[in-house]
C-alpha cells in the first residue's frame, strides 16, 4: 500500500459517470469513491486536483493495432489499393524491419495513443524477419517506459507465397518456432490480476497467412496457458472467397473448426458476418474490434455494429495499423466510428455516448479486463481529462458531446493506475522532436531498401 494521499479529482466540467458530479477519489491505483452533486468526500485527508476545466472519461482502450506500421504511413506503393494488393505492396518493406526501427515505431505508436487519451492498448505484431525474434520483448520495454497498460499479442504467419499464402518467405516462421516463442513470451511477460500492466495474447495473423495446424495448436496453447486469442476475420469479401477455395467453408466456420469460437477470442473487423454467424458469435461470447478508419481507407466495408450489439456481441474500438489508418489517435477513432455508424443506422440508433461506450466498456470486454473501462468504485484509476479551450470547441453546449462532435484529439491529462502519464498535453521526459527525427530516418531507410 502507498503512503501517498488519496486524490480528489474535484468538480469536473463533466464526467462520464453517474453520481460523480463533484468528482472521484483515487487511492492506490483504484477509484475508491464517487462524490455526488452537493457532496464532499467521505475519504479523509485528500489531495485536490481541480478539474473545473476538464471533461473526465474512463481511459480509452485500443483493441487492435500494428505498432510497426507507423514506419510505413501513406506509402505511395500501397495507396489506393484494397487489402490483398495493399498487403502485397507492403510486405517487402516490412521485411526490412530491424529491432532499432521497431523500437522507434512502437514508441511513436504508443506515444500517439497515450496523447489521444488511451490508457490500455493492444498490439498485433506478426512480422518476424530474421533478427527480429525479440519483437515482443522490445514492445514490453517501451510500454513500461511510457507507463501504459498493454495486451501485446504474439502474432504469427507460417503460410507464405510458396504455400499459397500472401506474405513472402522472409517474414514467416515455422510452427515449432512460433509455438515455442509464444510460450516463452507468456512465461516471461504475462501478468495476472486486476492490476496487471503487461499481458500477452496469441494471434495468428489471419486465415490466409497461417496453416490450419498452427491455428489449432495456438488455440490449444492459449487454453493451456489461459491467455486470450486474437486474429483478423471477416474483413473483406476476398477473405470469404479465399476460405471457400482453401477450406470449403466461410471464415467463421473455419474459425470454429480450429477451436477458436469462444469467450477467449476477440476478432478484428467483423464486417462480413451474416445474421446466423452474428448469433453464433454472441452465443460464444466472442467480441469484435471495430476499426472504422482502416475499413474506410481500404474500402473494406462497414462493421454491422448495431445488429451485433442487438444480438449480444460485444463491440470495442481499434485504430488498426498506421499503414491503413494512417494514425494512432484513439479519440479520433471514436469520432470516426460514431460518424460511420450514425450514417449507417441514423440518429435514433447511434449517439456520441455509444461511441464512447465502445471505446471504454466495450473495449474492456474485448481485452478481458472488467476492472477497466468505467468510472466506478473498485475500478482502476485509468482516466483521461480533456480541456475544451481550443477553437474547435468554442461555442459548445454539452461538454461530453463536444469531445466527439467537435473532434477532440489531444488529452490534457492521462492517468494510468493512479499515475499521471500525460501532463499539460505532453508525456514527461519524451523528446518528441528527437523521436520524430530518428523515426523518420528509420522509415526512409526501410523505404529505400
């Protein structure tokens, strides 16, 4: 237990919580009290943080990303292409990824996320060219340095072009290597319990980049090690055709045959499920990461979020990779998801609060962390505070709605486990100009070959 005083986040301009109009009290990394209108803390001897100019949200949770892709944003060779040719243009560049470049790419992605209000993020790293065997270890080190919670997935590909898959031979590994390293990173890094800062999941990339044997063996290993499973599924019609040709069934049928259709699994995209498949997802308690910006940029389609939620499927938000977004800003992703789904379903079905819920409670369900994603007693003290003093907010009426409708994009304060990770819109100790210089140099080197 800490000797530090409890903190009263006092009198916020607005807060995404019922019964906390006068704020919340935090102690030892947890929310210990909600202070209602007209009330005062029952907790004694509190330190006060005046939140009178801040809108307070639960920390946003990013459920799908590829950190390394910050090194290939707006790459000319990949622009204006749909998913499969887009991947084929990028794989040769990603094959040049080095440990130094990855560390820079991860630092940029995580920093951008944290500055946008993200307190917990996943990553799906599946590219392992020779020399990059310690990719997950590199990511863990960056997360610990920045103080962000992470669920890092040990991705994999073992179905290369010579086997009928999409990736080149240079970025895939064999099944034994993948499974051995999956077990290694879980044993080394996975933390359990409500206060966990680093967790590991297992994540074969997609049905068109791994073998059936690896899909099944990974599901068995995840069950044995009690960790979560993640992959891309139902992102494009091309994927449906591929699965029909290769396996004689649709992607969800294939997933079930491989032992993946369970509450342990969350899936990225989920655009092309039919009504029966949505009901099967709900029954299995498998959740979906909605990636609005990536789906629009690659013209993949639109996730049927309302039908899924009505059926009982949990929905979270993911920014997806910075080669298809091309950013890592989770608050902007909330707005994009709101606008996309509002356009699809209309004003009666989708509100700004729905989009915020997807990025908080919904995303917490995707990552299997019920202690995150809400402002309530006993939940983790993971918070994001936005100011509304920019031109974009001038004239607003509802502060919570303004965050989404007016396009908030940078947090003023971010707290993870009761510790400030962003202060006055900056990450303490991070030299952004130097990071940009080194990251941009690494990106140029990868493009040049």
